[in-house]
C-alpha cells in the first residue's frame, strides 16, 4: 500500500512524481475547515465503521499547520479547502473562514461553499467577487436537492463565471435522499456550461457519471479515494470502464480527501498508477489538467 511514515512517504511521493515526470501535484479535493468543524468530521469518521464495514482510521490527524506542511512536502503545488454546511446559516461564515485561510495559505485555491437557503445567490456572488476559485457542494451531508429552485441562479452564476464546483453527488459511502446521477442530469440540462467536478468519480454510480462527462464538455471527475484498496472493497470501479477512463483523461483530476483518509497519501497515487493507463494519462490527472483548469 505504500510506505507509512513521514520521511519514507515523502520519498515515495517524490519517486512517483519523478517516474511520471511532473513538477508537482494539483489536488482538487483536500479538506481544511475551522478546527471545531473538522473535529466533528473526524468524530463522524471514527464512528463510520457500520456504514462501510471497515474501520476508518484517519491517517493525518494533525494540527492545521502540520497538515499544510505535509502537503507541501509531498510536492502538492495547489490544493483546496473543501468545507460544507449541513444546515442553513453555516455557509457564509464557513466562506469567511475559507477566505482567510486562502489569504494566509497562498498555495490553497480559495474555496467556498453553499446551501439552498434565502440569500444563497448573494453570498455566492460575494465569494466569487472576492476571488473564490472553486466551490464545494455536498449533497449527501447537506441532505439537499441540488435542483432546489434556490440554487438554480447559483449554478447559472458559476457557469457564467467559469468557477468549478466540486459536488459530492454519488451515493457512496451511503446513499442519501438526493444522491445519484438524476438530479445532476437535470442541472446540466439547464446549465450545460457549468464547470462541474464530480467528487469520488461519482462512486458507486461510476458509469452514469462517465456518461455525463462524455455528454458535457465542462464535466470533470476527481479521483478521490477511487481505485484504492479501501474503496475497491466497498465500491469497485468496473474494469469494463477503463477504456472510457483513458479516453476522458483530460477531464480526470487528482483528488485525495486528505487528511481524512484511512491510508497513506501515496497509496492514492499508486492506485492510479496501477491502472496501467500510462504516464501521459497520469501526468494529466496528477498535474496538467488541474494546472490548466485553474490557470496555474
């Protein structure tokens, strides 16, 4: 699964970067959030065993500064602060925190979030005007319908601004009332130019979300946790879809879920490498596609 331990893993990630020939990594799915919120997230994962059937032991349970330092040691040139509300009223202050984090962390892509509530279009516009470069929508945790009429102007705004939204819309690790491809199909039918990044490759509805990526040029998928030993036990990626995965190589983006992963960071990279799709594909996924999308 890769080398565990700070020095050994840093060296393993560096060897991976040298093998495929990239100057660094662009990780579009990492989590930084206010400490008290992150502690709650960690408590959730500590208790998530019954959902997955496997213990979820967080590998990088460190203070914020140490987590940032670890990503930099891995050669991650740009990363995100994926954060998300589970109820109304949270998103504006989460966005305020994220703006401050991005200001003091130049290699973090300024991240913002949203929730279907009165005023959402106004605070999303405010975040975009303040320089937000990526949004997070967590349909499962937020338990909301992404086709809610309150969000329709938001999707239009983000499409017009060309600001990507990373959406956890697949039904893994456990289905929600509004997860799955159908709500996303309806959004894209109305907003075909929305730069949508499907988190976790849409796990476990991989095929449906690959279909959407083939149909809409601005749909991308991130690799977060997909193809790892952990996820292959829960929701294996269908081998029959590897050809399409290769063909869509310019729209697959590296995501990791750092720090909330139950294995070393390098394992995500090795899991991508063992797909056997070639060094050019890996270069695109791990660096070039993200660098192009965010103008790095």
